[in-house]
């Protein structure tokens, strides 16, 4: 009588273990896919970002060039203020680290172009001139 109960109990335990394992693997795979798509959405691989600070005279030079040449209608780029916005400042720091710039070399204006970093109004204005052939 005991053997009639033990065999089905063992089979049930094995099937239950396999189902639990399959559910865990499926959940982990789904989380990995979600994490990958989220990180891809945050990175915007081809995005150009101009980091600036309110009151920065060199940033004002770049802003004037952008306005005078109507660059916002010619080139797609984001502008992020870093003096008052800590998350933008952190993003600037992260981008600078990717370029291998030491923390004491980070300043504004700062331009990020998909892994390429430019610091200073002259280099950034030259970058925009090259992009617009102007």
C-alpha cells in the first residue's frame, strides 16, 4: 500500500520541481529583456547633447551661435542645463567618464556626440559648423 502512494508522490514532486524551475527561468529571461530594452531607451545612441550652465559666458557664446544660425531646425540635439539640475550634472559627469576625462577637466559648455566629447565654446562651435557645412 505504501509503494502505491510513494511512487505518485515522487512523480508529483519531480513535476512540481520542473514547473517551478521553468517559471523561474522564464521570469529571469523576461526581466533581462526588460532591462535591456530600458537601458537602450535611456542611451539614445545617436543623440547629440549640449550641456550648459545658466550664466556661463562661454555657454552664451554657443547659445548665440545656435540662435544666429538657426541650428535647432538643422540639427537634432538636446540641451541640458547642469548648474540647477543635478540629474543633468550627473549625466554630464557620466558622459565625461566615458570619454576618459578626469573630473577636474569637466566644464561647460560640454558636447556629447555618441562617445565623442568636446569642451569649450570654440570646439563646440566648430563642431556645429562642420555638421551644417557652414
